[in-house]
C-alpha cells in the first residue's frame, strides 16, 4: 500500500544513494567546467547541485510507473509490493542525514531572507536619493555594493573613491545580478546541495558563485570595458582590505560586488585564462554522465529495497 510518508522516505533514500555517485563525479566535473564560459558553467553547476534530487526523483517516478503499466507484478522483487509496516525502524537512519540537512538549510534560507528584508528596509530609510531610483547610496565609510529587493545598494565610500567609469562598472555588475535573479538561484542551489557533505557542497557553491560573478563582470565589461571592470574589482578589494570592520562585507544571501574571487575574475577579464575546452568533449561528458545515471537507476532501486527490507 502506497502512502505519502512511505513514498517520501523512498525518495530520500534514493537521493541519498544518488548523492554518493555525485560525490565521486563532482571533482572531475568541476575541473572540466573550470574553463567553460561562465553562463553555461552557471547553468551546469545549478544542475549539478540538484543532480542527486533529479536522479532520485527519476528513479522514483520510473518505479512508480511500473505499477501503472503492470510491470511491478513479480512479488517480493518489487519495492511497492512490500508492506510499509514491515520496514525496520533503523532503515530510516539512511535518510536521516539528508532530511536533517535539507530542513536546516531551508530554515537558514528563510532566516537569511527575513534578515535581508529588515536590513534592506533600514538601508532604504537611510539611503540618499539619486537620479536612478533603482540605485540607493548608503552614507557609510565601508566598501560594499550588493543587489537585493529589486535595487542596487552601494556605499557612499565606493561612490566617492572610485572613478566615474569604475563606479558605473559596479552598478552595471549589480544590475546584472538583479536581471539574472542570482540571489534566488543561489538560495535554491544551497538547499538542493544539502545532499552533498560540507566540503563538496562548499566547492560546488563557490564554483557557482564565481560563475555568477564572472557573468556579471562580462555584462559590465560590455559597456565600460574589461580593464575598467578589473580595475573596479581591485579598487573595491583594496578598500575592503583597509577596513577591519565586518561592514566591508556584503549581507549573507545577497550577491555583492565584493564577494571575493578577485584573482579568477580579473584573470578572465584580462584574458589571462587557459584555452577553452573542446565542447565536443564537454558534450560527450554530459551525455555519458546522464547515461550512467540512467543505467544506475536499477542499482539505486534495489539498494533502496535492501535498505528498507534487508531480508529480501
């Protein structure tokens, strides 16, 4: 008998098992994507963050489809023919780390969202009016610029100390974050990446953040030039280094110009990069990865059966 809690438990176990495959593949994937164009890299990294969930959900839907198409009729060999009441309680422990991580990351995302709203409201009240209503200048000696709530927020220190072209580069960069909805994308990626253990999760999310920053750098460079954007990055980094106050960093959960990754951002802007990869190889790697995940579906399904019903 199928129940929603039982189906969700099976999904959690399948995702946990799929994450093992993704952990093994992730270091190689990150190396391959290092020299891929930022726009494509950001999309593929978001896909990688959700890969365990996609694989687990695909296996789940495929196995449920067997019921509707009459393929799940060979007795104890089918997970859905078993009695959920017969599950050993300790089997649930296999899904517990994923469930705890997902709940924790969802709660943290909500908390960051609430904090960000309060801070943005305070900044709106304290900001100076400028010609562009979508840009808010905050009277502050710290070096920060970030995008959130449909607006760009920048400190008066950056406005005063950067050249007009560098300042424009900062604004264009942050406007690109708004247009791309990077804040929302990264929040979703953080929750999906709960299926990875912290070291792998950190590498994946850092790679995604770098790809987003490089996309926005490229957008700003199309208006003011690559050299100007690179100079703005270095100038903001120097300003932040001069300040010991934590105010020099952006609000957690909101994309900002001073998020770091200075060296790789400047290298790409100045074309100090390794040669681009052979996209035929990249495409082949993606296809082979998807094929492997498809072929591993039966293995994941029967491993889930063995975890839930060890006697089979």
